[in-house]
């Protein structure tokens, strides 16, 4: 789970290049950023 705006989206782009995809978002508490929930298929 990560903040999709970190590094202007560069961090999320790296995870996507590694085969991860976003499946949803989670906001752990009011006022916090919405974090991307990501998964990747196991081979």
C-alpha cells in the first residue's frame, strides 16, 4: 500500500512496471491521504 502522489506518481509507476496493479484505495483515518492498495500475480 502506498501513497500514489509520492514523487508525482513516480513511485506508483515503478510498482506498475514491476507488475503490480491498483485494486482500490484505503484511508486509514480521517485527514490522511488515500493510499493505493496494490497486488501482483504470483507466478
